[in-house]
């Protein structure tokens, strides 16, 4: 059996909050795939959380501001160009 996990299922799997029946289904699968867009969606949601906390646009490594041009090109950027 092949499965394609959506973003919600992927996050719940990672956080170990997937319902037991779903866990059994994933474990029985021969192939479990995840769309590349899920990674982008998670990055965007993470960036949105940063807006709420007030630390959006700051490098997670050094704490310096990420260049505006970089954020325009990649709004979910987590690192300045020096730490990318």
C-alpha cells in the first residue's frame, strides 16, 4: 500500500499526536510519501508564528536582521545570508 501524507498528518506524525488507527495504517504502508509543498507550508506557518512573537526577520543563528531583499525573495527564510 502507498500513502501520501498531507501536511497535517505529517506534523501530527512528527509530534506523535496521530490517532492510533492512523499510526497503524502508516506503519503498514510499503511506501509513505510527503509532498514537497508540505515543507514550504510548514516553513510559512513557522514564519507566521514569528510574526506573532515579534522575531520575524531575525536570523535563528546570530539574531541579526535578515536582509529585506532576502525576505522578499524567500519570506520563510530562517537565516541571514551568512548562515544560510
